[in-house]
């Protein structure tokens, strides 16, 4: 059993035939297929502009740079992949952290309080594991009134929705990753920026191509952040399968897991928590880029047990960002107890392209483990 079954995923596309025109035309950089992909995914997201870039990390870097704020104050979550923090810090940002709630996402009510009381230049909510972070009208209006830009980190949540709108399209800019493990993954690194602002779109396009508006004319400082034609061609072939196959497959497996775990709360394993419409006045669609449970006791013991039974798992994440060695000595606020607790409880189970036998084995072994306790 594989944690990420890319072999199965690539059965759905003929990648050799897809790449043949690229190699025949030698159209490797800024090729027509990149433009085609940007148009198609803009339609999918129902957003005016998209920019294909070299990675999700670079998407965040470009988006922040496009705002042209010197040493911005950034509010975000301490419980995420490091690039969420890494990118703004490369541009001299001061980071403020807001703790998470029981969904693994940032506590949006606490974030509202911080934005209302303090000066925040950029708010970066992360839609973690495929579950949308609630960006409601109150938050969006608050940020607009306070002059706070919203850059959505939707690296793990392409296709997730809030009240029928795709995540990554609700703020000023949205950033996506096409890392191979994502719902829509390429054969290497790739990323995307989405926006409804023509001004920000034009700046992002220049920044990704050495700050150039035309050959040998460099209007602003940029870099080499281009999405190459090979990756764009593969993404073009996969995009029509995103909802109907890749996301649907994850959601089908998650629904079976959820039925099981909802019956064993008393044994200390909690399935991924979402939002109830009556609680938040919004409706969300979870795409389960990862399926992460909370193991209230002896997480590592369960993980070792499953490993012995041939069931791979993963930990997202073993440390909060401000607790990473590279940030020792930084004066971060340390009020993120929920996030620190999550690092000790989270356990990701296989979710992609599981057959019936795989799911039965995983569920039975977890049941056996719990009964042995």
C-alpha cells in the first residue's frame, strides 16, 4: 500500500502523448500551452486572471512582492508548511501568529480581533488539508476597511469552496501549489496565482519574468518564477479530471473513514472536523488533500503499529513554524497552544486511490489497535 499512489493517478492520462508536441516544437519556456492552461484554470476558478508560476512557494513570494509594502506586518497561522512564513520573511516581513481552532485552520474569530485592534498589512489564511478557512463577509469587510490585504494560501485546497466560491478567489490574491501530492499535481514543482485585480495581475506577470514587460526591458525587480510548458501540458490534461476523479476519489474514501471514526470518539481518535452551516452561516466543501485525524493518546504508538501492518502514515506537522530551528532567536509571539497540541496529535492516513480492500484493511487494523488498548 502506498501513501501517495501516483502510479494510479497517471493511468488516467497519456503523458507521453501529452508531452510529444512540446518536444516536437521545442516550446519549453513561456509556451502557448502555459497560456492555455492559465485560461482554463481561470474558468475553473471563476476568476479574471491567473498566472502560472514555478511553485506554490514562489506564488506566495510574488503575491507579497506585488503589493509593494516595505517590511510588511503579516498575520498568519503557526501550523502550516514552512513556505507560508518563509516567503514573506524573505521580503523583510514581520510575522504575527494567530492560534488555530479545532479544525487545524487559523482561529478566524481571534484573527478578526487582531486585525481590528492592530495594524496588519497582509493577512495570510491557510486552507489546510483541503478544508477552507472561513473567509466570511465580516472578515473581508474588516480587512478592506483596515487596509489589510488578503493573500490566501490555497496550496492544499484547489477545488475547495466557501458558499459556492472556490478558495483562492475570495481575497486580493490566491496562491496554489501543483506539487505532485496535490489534488492537481504536476511532475515536479509548479504553482499558480489567482486574482481579480488587473493591476496586481500585471505586476505578478512582470515579477515572475525578471520584472520584464518586454524583452530586455525590466521595469521592476523580479526573478525567474515561470511555469514551464511541460508542467503546464500535464496540468492541462489533468484539469478536466480534477473534480470528477481526483477530488471525488478522495472524498469517497474520506466519507468511509468519517463513518468509522465518528463511531469511536470514545477511543480517542477524532476524524477531521469541518464547519456546520448553522454555526458559521457559510457552507464549505472539503477536498481532503490530506486526511488527518487527531489521536488523543499515544499517536506515535498507533503510527508504529500501522507501520508494522504495512499501512503508511504521515505527520502534518511535527513542529509549529516558530518552533523550527531556523527561527531560533526570533521574537515571535508564543500564544499558540492549540497548534502545539496539534503537532502531537495529528496523523494523516492514506487517502488517494484506495481500493475497497485497502480501506477495509486500514479500518480493521485501527479497530484492532483500539480494542487491544
